[in-house]
């Protein structure tokens, strides 16, 4: 559901208060806001956004060169994957650079007369949103900018032609001209904008960038990942390959892998994380609809399974049922009744998960895993329910109720109908 973005006037007002206005020429004349937010082929001597942090001031100017390098507007010896990795890693490790990167990308994708450069700028924005969100105060501004490009492909091509004609008239006697490219190379800008807009609605998980993750984020623009998507999208994607399946392939496959590797007899299963590199490697394989044969540690698919639940665009138990869940955390009948109210797909996915956890809750397995029903509820509740409050006291109180609610389901929900369902 698209939210109504902030107006043009609100965006202009935000820019006038937050932009670190640059100057030019020997008289140090202030550059206008429109010029500050239009493509620039040169370097910048100070950040785009106001900051008092010396490190941010220095890094922001270096980052602008990286943005230009990724977009093909500055020569570099690094390949674009590596440029993206360096850029994203800077922002991943320095929170103060994140809004700066997004405002730089807004600038370099505004009135850009080279379509390829423009597309690569949007691509870098999409990749960045897979790793970190803008600050809350900057989010509405970025959202408004992206929103304006959701259906703007014809306007963009027309605008590029107008700018090119204007520049050609001005520069008709000049030898030095930037290579103009008005042909649609690559994806339409609206494809990037739609992807960015959807990523912006979610809280991005802060995972350390790697070249593999950068590639994965880029590929997800065209082919949405099985991680971080909605249940409906996942089912739609698997329709061609597994048309008869009633459950997400990724959910059933990872669950079966945990059991196939003896997870129900493994001490600390779901509590002890799998090796992070192995988990990430498996994630990339699963996103290509493959389960490798060389897995040996059940903690690896178990960790990835938890991640899949946690990263769903909307939790397995949708947000509108959250209050009802935490209100009935001590009432078995009411807890079971909530499950029956869920949309059919969510109900099946949740019942499959509970059936899966009930295997681990059997006394014969608990003796080996040391993971009784309370422990299982504790590690899985945050992956099924999401508290929207920012108040630490509310979060703390609700965490206990979330765990108790899931415990009720593991103990009392009849999931016998799920056997054999895929």
C-alpha cells in the first residue's frame, strides 16, 4: 500500500533547512537549492548535508567520488562491484554517512543527461537500501523523491532530450562535452523506483556488506529475493516451479534439512547460531532454488530458517492481529482462536511452523537438545510477532507475552492436518 508522500513544498522546505549550501566562484556566491540538487560532474569540497563531525565531512567528499565512479562519471581502476562494496561499507560502519549518500544519489540522478549513468545511480540507491535505511528525519524526503519516479519513464527520457538540446546550444563552440546517452540502457527507472519504494517501507536488516551480498542485492531489483519478500510474492514466484505447493518451498525445504541433519537431537538447536559464512552461502543458494548436498551442521539451515521468518516483509502473524495475540497470551482457547482468524496462507505457514516446533518439544528430543517448549518459544517468538512500540518498557513487557502466546500454540494447537503438506 503506497503511502501519500510529502509535498514538493515540504521537500523544498526540508532542503532549505538541512542542505549544507555550497558556494562557487571567487566571490563565493551561494549555489541555489536546485543547482545543489542537480547532477554535478566535478567534485565537492564539503558535504551535502549540514554536519559538525570532521570525519563525516572528509568521508562525504570521498564518497561523492565513489558515487561518480559507480555511475561511470569518474574513471576508476576498481570494478563497480568493489566500488559499491566500499561505498556501502563506509555507510554501514558510519551511521552519519547514510543520509549523505542518499542525498548525493538524489543529486546525481536529477537532471542527469546520460541514461546509463542515471540507471546506475538508481541501482546504487537500491543496493544501499538493502543494507541500511535513511534516518527517520530524512526518510520522508527520500520517499517523496522516489515516489515521483514510480511512473516517470517517458518524462525522464523527454527531460534528458531537453537538457541535451539545451547543453548542445550552450556548448556548440566548446570542444569538451560530456558523452550524452539518451538511450534506455538497462532497466526503466520506474523499476528501480518501485523496488526502492518498497525497500523503504521496511526496516533494513543491518548485515555486513560483502561482494556476494552486493551482487545479491543488485539481482533482487529484477528478481525479488525469497528473503524479505511477502508470503504472497514468494508463492507467486514459485508458481511456475512448484504449482501444486500450498506452502513456501523455502520454508519446507529448510525445515526438512534441519530434521535430515538430526537437528531434533542437536543440543542448543535454534539457540546456537550456525557459522555466519555458511549461513550466508546457503542463503545465496536457496535464493537460486537450490539446496546443496554438502551440508553437515543442522545449525546452518536452522539459522537461515529463523532469518527467513524474521525477514518476511510482514510477519507470519500479521500486524493487525498483534494486540489480540498479546491479550490472549495466557488463554489457550483464545490463542488457538486467533490462528483461525488469520488469512489462509498465513494460517498454513504458522501451523507448519508450530507442527515443526512440536517435534522438538517432544520429551525424548528435549533431553538431547536442552530446548524445552519455553526455550523454543523464546527463540521463535521474535520471528513471528513484531512489536511496533519504541518504548523499551513496552517492548520488554510484550516480549514476555509474545513468548507465552507462542508457547500456548506449541502446547495446544492441533496441527495434525499439516502432515504431508508441502
